[in-house]
C-alpha cells in the first residue's frame, strides 16, 4: 500500500471592506501576491475599477472610491491524500 498526495494550487484570499456597507467582499483569486497588490494599488491610484475574477470564474467589479480597506493573504497549501492498494 502506498500513499499518494496531490498538491492543490495556491490561491490568494482577498477581503475588501466596502465603504457605506456593513458587509465585506471575500474573494479567492488565482493570482500571486505581487500581481494582486499591483492591481489594487493601480485601481486606487487611478480612481478606476478593481476588476477581479475569482477561482469559480465569477467577476467582481469594485469602484476604487468604494474601497475602505483590503486584506490579502495566501491560502495555506492543502494536501489531499489517499491510499492505493
């Protein structure tokens, strides 16, 4: 019997606090930290729209002037294991 592990692709978690709303927008994206940071910074700097597509291919558009805060973190690497007889 041997065990086989499959590594799941790392994703970034992003939580956006929206001004004037008690709710947060939580998204899992398939971007690295640098790319995600640069998109957020560019949207805020330019006063444009933050355009993100999550891991389920759902698109979120957030106007920069509505962004109250942004939290970004990497999801922990997940291992899925099973045994083969």
